C-alpha cells in the first residue's frame, strides 16, 4: 500500500492526491502513464512519494492514453492516464475514443485550473463558465463516466463510481476532472470496508443469464450440423479462451477470428479457419457457406470483420454470445461471456465432435506492386515471414493501421502465449507506439510493434520513452516512404496517385540511431537482415528498432483493393461479390 511521508500528514489527514495514489495501488494498478503539467503535478508528486505505482512520462498525451490502453489489454486490469489541463487534456480525446470504441477500461485523471479561477480568465479554463468551453461536454461522448470533482468530499464517492464504470460491460474510459485546489485539499482517509483487490483481471459481472436465451441458443447449436464460430476481442477481454475452445470442440466447429482477435484461438489448431473480414482469408467465407449455423462469440461483427461475408451471412442462421447485440440479425445471449459459454456448453453433448475438413487460412494470392517495384525493397510477405521466424511465442504483438496492418493480420500467426492487438475501434495511426510500451512495461515481456512509416511520423518519437524506461519493445517499421493505403485508394478510386501521399526517401534507422545512440537500430534491405536484427533484439533487455524498406505500390491482402482489381478485370465490371468499400 502507498505510504505517505510524515510531513504530508496533518492532524489525521492526507492530501487528496495521496489518497488517490493509494487507491490506485489498492485497485491493482502498477503504472500511471501521462504527461506532466502545472495542474496535474501534485498527483505525480503523490505517485512518486508513494512508490507503489510507477509514473511513466510519455512524449504526447495521445500516446499516454494508448500506453494505458495497451497496459489494460495485456493485463486485464484498469489502465490509468493522467494529464494536465488545456491542450494536454484535449490531446487525450482520440486515445479515449479508441478505448471507448474497443471497450478498454481506462481511467483518465485530468487536471483543471483551481476552482476559484474558473470563469475569471483562468489559463486553460474549461469549466464552461464565462465563455469557456466545458470539458465535460468534450469527454462525455468518449467515456462511460465523466465527472468534475468540485470538492474534496465528493471525490471519495466519484472515484469508485468511475472505476466501476470503466470495468463494467460495456467497458471503456472513465474521466475525472480534478481542479488543482481539490487535488491539494486535505481529507480524512475513509474507513476501509473492502479488502485490497488482487492484481489480476477485474472480477466478472454477476448478472444473471436469461434462461430462455440460454435454451434458445443451446437448442440452435444442438440442431446444427456444421458450425462456424467467429470469435472476437471480447474473448480476450473476458479471459474466455479456454471456455470458447471447449465449446468449439463440443460442436466440432471451425473457428475463425475477427481482425482484432487473432490471439483468442490457436492459429495452428486444425480447427482454425482464419481471419474473417476485409483482412481475412477466403476459407472463412467457404466455411460460412458450408455451415448450418454461425456462432458469434465476443464480437458484434462490425464491418471490418464481416466485409465480403454479407451474402453468406444472410443465407446462414446466426446466433451470438456477448454482452452487446450483434450488427447482424440473430438470437443473442447477453451477460458475462464466460458464464454464457459455460451455460451453453453444459447443455450440449459432452463428447467432442470431429471438425469437418477445410482448406485452412491459406494466404490470399496478391499481385505484385501496381507499378515496377523500387530497388532494394522487401515484399510484405517476406518481411512478415521474417518476423514470424523470430517472434517469441510469449511475446505481445501490436499492429498499426494501414498496409502494414493488413499484411500482418493476414499473414502473421499470433504468438501462442501473448496478445496480438489491432486497434480497430478508431483505427488511428500511431496507436501501437504507446500501446506496445504500456504492454511491455506492464508484463516485462518482449513486445513487437509493427507499423508503417506514416504511423512512425505521427507518434514514433515515443521510441524515446522506450529508451528512457528500458522497455523491451522491438519497433519494426515497414518503410515505404508513403501513406501507401491512401495512395492506393487514390489510384483505384480517384483516377490517379496524388504526389502528396508519396514521400521523399527517409533513412529512419540512421535517424533514430543518431538520436538515440544507446538504441539498437538497424536498417534492413532484405528479409535475412530483418530476421537477424529481430533475433538480436530478442536477447537484449531493452528496446530495439528495425526499419525495412518496402514498396508503396505493393497491393496488400486487403479485400477492398483485391475486389476492386478483380472487378476492373472482369468483363461485367464486377466480380461475384462486387467491390467492397471500407471508409
């Protein structure tokens, strides 16, 4: 538990921020991520003095949120971010939006000017008074709970409400706006009525399952011959991998995963059908067409996960297990996912059924670069294969947006004992740099960040944070000197490539090596060099950086591009599925 130095105790009271730091530690929080500033400095002081929670200073508040997000995704615990008022607070919004959309429990502690200055021209005033904007109206749409703490007495009520809201389905961010004078206020420590929470995933919801829904779903599964399970991120969030695998075995089902949930089922298991949706495998559609029933587990099946499957889904019965209703029609069993899986499995015959034959997740053949490849570039498939050969099976993998992400989701098997995270809630570029650091610091395990140069230019200077904290992160940058997905969209959909999405060549490895002399930084011009650099990073204790040269006009395994090229080649102007549009 956090200890408070004697000089900060006064007549049985402590500073509110010291109490807050202690409550974070009691909740199992080990790290607080953020960027400092005048209106949050007291909290950083309390964390430093207490010593039970480690304060980590990022370079940008967006990255600080993604650090908390990555921390939460690999531990199952509450991620915490702290930022000051004004621009610092506003920089939190896109990161909180990702956590909101992806149902990640994050607590944001946001400093505010002193209450006596609100409405009187305070620097960075966001009280909503005297013509200032109201921070609550900004954060409310991207949070499950948002409150301004106007006095110290109300804080002891607001904090547990915020923590509970973040960790209750549907999970997501909670925001507390903390004026500086409230942070500094002295309070009497409330009486303890509960034991400290263990450092593990938040306890499951105790909500009762609907008996009629359990019967309906169980009856549908019992009566189905061939079943395709499509599993989503909710399986990981609820630590339900084993329960889901047991159900699939009872059903003799094929198992596909959504793009953001590649690690929820063993990618080498004979039942594994592949990834569903626009970055996925053709075998999933084939299994779906052959199935009598499709069971969604822990996914609502958003567009990225069902792109190209709509016709097959319309012709197949669908049932869903998960706390939120799916985006496709069919009976749904809500409530806690682990409870739902166990309730349904208990009503099925216990003898495992064999899995029908299927092709498996064969890579989709993709054409070469749309134009002649640049010299000394490595095709994505070769680069991903090099990553696969070097990737430790207990590593975490964080995959960024764009062509790099599509290739990794399609081609790279998830490690058997680590997370494989793709932030598709908002799909924001640069998410992985902070998230990978948060995951690495939380677990101490080697974490791979796979990102393009566009993402690096947005938030890649968080490499500095990795160096400062000696985080075991291997940054793998697929450098095609472009916003390549944008350039390909322009080529396919707008009649030509605009030069503003194609960049002059940049030697990222040389630049990073010059900036951070202690960092192992490598420029790889072939797959062998890439593999060697990755294997070297695995045996090191801290961060490493590898940039591999790629071609911007290489077409990734991304269904919208593939369907467009197929459509333009056909005589009718479209193939059987037609062009798939995303965005």
